[in-house]
C-alpha cells in the first residue's frame, strides 16, 4: 500500500511539469469513445467531448480532471489510469477507468 501511495505521489509530481491536454477540461465520465482505429502497430481512439468536439487520442495522452493517463487502447476500449485524491486523507489513490465505445 505504501508503494502505491509513493508511486502515485511521484506520478503526480511528473504531471505537474507538462502542458494540459484539451480533454482535461472535462469529467472523464462525460467523454464518449466513438471508435478505435489501428494504423500499423499503433492504436488510436476518437473521443467526443461534451462540447461536441471530436478528439483523436493515443497512448500517453491525458484526459479528465483527475490526471487521467491513457495507458492502453484496445478494440473499442480506452484504459485510463487516474489519480484520485482521498477525501479524508492527504494522499492520492490510483484508479483504472475503462471507457468503452457505445455501439
């Protein structure tokens, strides 16, 4: 458990030194995966934001308001690793989120 907290804090400090991606303005639950595509060895996902704009995501992009890092894109699924602040403690808890394309 201590390792997870330490890892989360290190990840949090690394996030602080980067530019913000457009999809970090929205709650992750409000984002909608439209489809995934494959080009060679790379996978991408088209994601629709609440403002109606369509974005192309790849692994390594950030989305959502909880420092969500796109860690994997599979067929119709985007896997995101977020850091959630514990309400009663001053610690960050990693959380895996799956965004699935709706057919």
